[in-house]
C-alpha cells in the first residue's frame, strides 16, 4: 500500500534525472516545450523536473492532467499564487499591472477594468475590428501583394486593434518598436524564469543590456500614448481603458500613480496583442495548409456576409470558423505555460506538491494529452462541435487559463479573431508558402521567422 506520509508522497513524484550537474537545464533551454512533452510521456501526469547544479538546483512541479489543471487554477486558488519565478521575472520586466498583481491591488484593478470587458461592451468593439481588418485587406490589394507574411501582418493588426479600442490611439508609428522589442523581453523572461541561477539584472551583460533597452523602448511607447492623450485633453470624457485608468489615477484615493498607469497600459498592449496575433497567425497558417477546411469556412462566411461586413451578432453564425480557431489555439496555445507557486503543501491529482513549490500547468502539453485528444497532433476542427466539447473535461482546452485569474480579454480575443478571419477569408483564397513555422516559447508562444501565405483574390470579394 502507498505510504501517505508527506515525505513519502513527495519522493514519489517521478521525473527525469537529467545530467548529473545540470539536471534538465540544457534540455529546458534548448526546447522547453518538447522537454515537457517528453516528461509527460515518460513519467506521467505529475512530474518533477530539476535544473541546475546541486545546491542551486531549482525544481519545477509539472501538472499535465486536466483534473490537476483545474485544481491548481480554479479549486485551490488561495494556495497557488502568482509568486513563482516566471511571474517574478514578468513583474520585473513589465511592472505590476493586472496580469501580475495580487491581493488587494489586484482586486482594485480588476474591479476598475472589468466594465470594459463585459460581453456587451466587447460586442461594441466589433466595428473597430472589422474596420481594421478591412483596411488591412485594402492595403494588401492596393499594394498588389500576392504573398504576405501573416506572422507580421497579424501581429500588427492585433496591435493596432487593441490600441485603437483600449487606448483610443493610432500607434502605427510605434508598432515597429513593440514588434521588434517585445520578443527580446519575452525570451529573456522565460530564460530567467526557467534557469536555476541567474546573474543579477544590474550586471552589464549583453543579455541584460538588450532586455533593458527593449523595456525602455516599450515604456517610451506607453509614455507617448499617455502624453498625447493628456495633451489632447480627451481622457476626461472617453470611456476607453486609458481614460478609465487616468480618471482613477486622479481620484482622491490616488489609486493609480503615473508608473502604475504606464504598467497597466503596457500589460494590455502586450497581453492584448501578441496572444491574439499568434492565434490568428496559426489559424491562417493551418487554413492555408488545409484547403478543404478553408473551403468550408469560406462557404460559411459567404452565406453569412452576402457583401455586408460581419458584426458581433454574426459570431453565432460562424460556428465552423470558430471551431477552426479553437483547434488552432489547441495546437498553438498563445500562453503555452501557466505557472504558480504553492503556499502550503497540497494534493494535486493524487500527488503531494510541497509548500513553496514552483508549479507549471502547461496548456501546450494538456492540449496534446492522448487521454483527452485522439491523434493529438492532427488538425481537426470537428473536435469542437458542441457535443464533443460537452463530453470533454472542462480543462482539456484552456488557452485562456481558468478560475478567477482567467484571461479578462477572452471574449474580445475570440470576437476579434473570428471576425477578422471572416473578413480575410471572404476576400482571399490562401495557400501556404512557408509550410513549416518555427516556434519560440517565451511567456507567450511566437512564430519566429516568416509565415508566408499566397493570396488569390476571390470573385465574390468586394
Ligand atoms: C488568443 C488570445 C489570448 C490568449 C490565448 C490569452 C491567454 C491568457 C491566459 C492563459 C491568461 C491567464 C494567465 C495565468 O493564469 O497565469 C491571461 C490573462 C490575462 N489576459 Fe489574456 N489572452 C489572450 C488575449 C487577451 C486580450 C485580447 C487581452 C486584453 C485586451 C488580454 C489581457 C489579459 C489580462 C489583463 C490578463 C490577466 C487577467 C487577470 O489576472 O485578472 N488577453 N490571458
């Protein structure tokens, strides 16, 4: 019989030995996603991975089951906090906005910001989304583009859209700055978050310097947005994120100071564009590789649109396209690793996670778990019919996280992506030029290099 004493249970969590001195540090650094997939295959649903030399070794407790993910993210939330190394690194790089804050700070921020993300409010953003998508298509057409890099284009589209909706700003000029510098921060944070030992950020090392420069550059973008809005004097009346936060910052309780305002803006700029851009990039890539899926999605769009721009009310009439997007987000979850730290020892999926442990709940692995998904690497949008969704564990698919800290932007992201994909598919047939895309897993998943697609204007496009 299994000994249930805490020490015995801890010792029972299996995991790879890795190299004698480094544990799994090199594997994690080389390919963190694949290392995690292998760990599940070889050791099961709760696995301990250690990295670094003895004495400085860091240990990650990985939870790979849907049941376990639910326990960590939704059931035992007081015990699993955003105090882990990855979140500490995110905080140090991009400040203490809604994504990273906790406790009273967090509750105050969430209460303040939540009204911008009610379903009704988000539905009101649809017109801005289709306007941006329409102008992107117009730009491609005017330029006579026949091959576009959807990685760059979707990233830009998502950035422009979130900036317009949440900050009332046109940040075309700053888009290159964010596009070029954010990946540096992303990779730096993940590398430090997963490394057993890190040199202090203040040391004049090339990696530190590059990351500091990148942070300075994206902070400057936020400062500029804030300054321009203040100069225009429009923050008092408008009801976008920036106005809401500015009004709060000038309220008597002084609830947000200038630095907090900037941190908040940066979080939304980053969390609100990179993730959606990645999801759309992969959805378009997969559509361009699967002509039969594309044709079916186009039929649905054509039936609906009949020449008119799709609106929020049309989302329910695009169930197949929604399934395509969900399947793309299953295979390429934009937040591939979700992390927490335990306060006290707690049982998760039949294993005892010790107090103070770094816990990783990776959608990347759970979205490919063979007990939950048949033939997991295959692209198959029919996995998301309502019947099949209802039959699956709620945490088999959780690209937006779960529990009280689930993504505040999830309805917005779905609306934005489905409507924009509808606009693009109505205008063009897509054919993949880059059949393989390389990936980088940072705090978010990113396609590195190009994801080129050949466009053919469709007859019914107008
Ligand atoms: C496909 C698109 C997106 C994906 C996959 C995604 C994913 C996630 C995930 C997994 C979390 C939870 C992280 C955790 O529990 O540690 C999260 C939180 C968050 N997301 Fe998103 N996100 C997306 C789009 C957006 C958009 C469009 C916005 C804003 C406009 C946004 C803003 C945020 C914020 C502020 C949080 C923190 C919420 C809180 O803790 O209360 N995200 N997102």
